[in-house]
């Protein structure tokens, strides 16, 4: 059974990936400092899988701990999530973001090289594309100047990976550029746990419907889109989790010892904010209290992925719909409210 180290494995996306790795016969090992997750996630993982996973509690910036992990375990591959991801916070605390997201990646690559671990799946983002001039976004779409330090850490992270592979390092890397992950595990045992006021649409929809927030503000209805609201490519977190398992499989199948690829992970189509709200109301029967407000600075008007490469290289495509994601998110929100 192949040991896969999942950094940030107790986080939102990481925890769902741990479940899918386990279901597909891998042995996930979790490294997490719980700065953006809860210990209760480990219980959720056990309830779903019936297994207690090996956990290293600590930080990817802790070189001593990283060395210990590689000494203790025979690691076949790494999925690297551990990164801070709040756009607003990154503007206020850029140095914290650069230290956490960039320095930790550098340290991880150094320790991987020393331990002769080759396979790495990197958690990247469609933020590297900014507001693209042409849609859908392909992997060849020019990268734009990042609009936040968070976005810049993903762009710089990819450059670090590229330079490291160009240097001849024995590394095989896939950088997955996610679009907009939403949803939760259908069991409602794990899901997104936003700290404080959510930055993303779907958790805000859920908290408004649950009465935690008074109302949802839709930022702008005068964009050049069918109903005037922004368009995003919303992908169910379970589909996203599958893409990581397929990426590890793909890396295992590559014979060359020096390789890097960038792959968009999305549904291939966009939905407006109002379509997302309507899907929630229709799926759950809940009426949502929302109003239209002014545009939010820095928001991209529309972005969605072309997904030909993920189909071809990873043999992967989405199985879940927007309605599925709304149903699973609401089930998760109700579980949180009843906890």
C-alpha cells in the first residue's frame, strides 16, 4: 500500500482527498498544524472510513518535523495543500503569506530531494490567470499579474516548481489549478469550516440560510453576463478529490524522472452567482435572504476552465452537479448547526 503524505490533510480539500485516497487503496498520512481546521475533522474521517489515520501535528516550516516524517515513513508521493488562502488577510499580512506559502514549499522540495521522494501534486489556483481575455481558460492562457499576495504565492510557487524541475532535480510534479471548490462529503461528516465571516459564496449562502448571517450580499448585477452577476466554475469537492487521486496515479505511470505539468481542474462551464443561489433554493426548498450590492473591488467578471487536458491526461471529469454540491453543503451546514 503506497504511503501518500497529505500536508494540510485535515483542511477542507485535504480531508476529502484523504477519504478518496483511502478508498482507492492508498495509505494517506496527514501533516497539519490545525491553523485553519479543527481536530474534529479526524473524527469525521474515522466515521467515514472506519480508520484512524497517522497524524503528524505540526508545521511544514518545521524542518526537524519534516525530516522525521521522511525518516519514519516510506513516502511514495506528496499532495501539498498546507497554505494560507484568505485573499483579504493576505493583503493585510503579506509577509505571513509569503513565509507560510513560499518558504514551506521550498523546505518541502529540499526535504523531498534529500529523501529521494519524487512525486508531488501541488495545490494551485485559477487565480494565476487573473481576468482572462479569452474564455474558457486553457493551461496555455497567459498568467496575469496577481491581484493579491495570496494569488501571487500560487504564481511564484509554480515558478519555483518549474525552476526546480528545469535544474534537473529528480522530481515529477503536477500542479492542479483549481477553479471554485464547493460542496461537502455526502455523509456530512466533513466539509468546509470557514473561520469567522466566510469569504466564499457557498459557505455564506449556507450560513445565511441557517440564520447565522442576516443576509447575503450579491456584489454587482451589472456585469456583462446573462443575469449581470459574476460567473464562476463551481466544482464539487468530491470531484476535486478524485482529480488528486488520478494525479498521483498519473505520476506513478510516468517513466521519466524529471517532469512537470499544469492542469486545470473545473467543470468546464460557468454559473452565475444568481444561478448558484437558485440551485440552492430549488435543491433545499430554503428561501434565501439576499440583496444586490455594489461590485466588490478585485472581483473577476467571469472565469471558467477548459478541461480537455484533465480528461486526456488524468482520465478524469466531474460527476457531481451544482445541485449536488448545494444539497451536500446544506446537509453539512445542518450537521454543524446541530453539533
